C-alpha cells in the first residue's frame, strides 16, 4: 500500500515571479505566512478567534481562495501552497481586499498534515483542481489516494466536510472511489454534487466550460 508520506501535494514547476508578486511576498509573508514546523500549531491562537477553520490545499494563484475568504468572513482559511509566484499573487489579494481571515503555509501539504495540524481541528477542507497527472503511468502520483484521504480525514471534526473538484472524469471516478471507501466519510449526495455557491468559477474553469469540459464536485462529510 502506498504510504501517505510518499504522495506529494505538488509538482515543482518554474514560474515567472513578477515584481509585484515578489514585493508582496517579501512585504506580507511575514505577516500572513506561517513557517513550517514539526510541532502542532494552535489555529485559534493564530487567527485570534473561535471560528470555523477551513483548509485549502493547493491554492494556486489564489484567485478562488481570496474570493471565498472575502465572501465567507465568518470562517478562517488556511491555504497551503508551495509555488512562490502563487503565494505572492495571493498575498497581493489579501492586502488589496483587506482580508484578516486567511493565512498561508508554504510547504508540502502531506507533511503539514502529519506535523502541524492537530487531529479534529478542521471544520472543512478544499482541494480544487489537483494535478490530474493524465497519463496512466503517472496516476500513482495523483494526490487523492486512499492513504492521503485517511490522513486528511483524521484532521476533520465530526461533521466537517471535504470538498474536491476536478475537470478530469477518470480522476473524478478515482476520487469518488477513494472517498466512498473511507469508512468515516459519507457522501452528501448519490455521487457528484452540484457546485456550491461558495466555490467561485475561476477563469480557467470558465474557459474549460466554454470548451465543453465539465467539472465534477465531490462533497463528503465526516461521521
């Protein structure tokens, strides 16, 4: 069985680091970034309040993450991303929108789950459009595997939800199987869910929909 440690939540890619992103990273990461630690963190202390805590794995350029945090001010959001340009972009949006309910960890999500986040500390988790690794020989590199779902589920509170979205049908089928086979999770619908209002349509998704590429949302709740 593949261990959760062998699955990584990211792929190293070279990206263009604009001056604006670099400035935002250097200026705002000390305020909104959380350094990786091998010791558990106290999310209530970090955010300074008792509010629902939602994890966002793979925030990318931060477009959807910032919109969700702005539209759901009653929740606190913890974004995990490794790519510095994307973090710089999200930090720019945090500053421009005056968001106080969003923090970022720049590290591999598997290690963050293993070391930093206490069990049953999350009210929800989002994984929107994880790398599909479309070639069959690369499917083993996909993040959503049974071992990873088991690890992530440990950190959800009873009643907490896991929301995953993908635009690759075979990955959607694999995700549905992995979530269904996790005994502590229950599907909120028969198979795939309608996109909830809190998940905004990104430019990438809108372009795909215009080209006829459907998107599958999966929302499960921990029992």
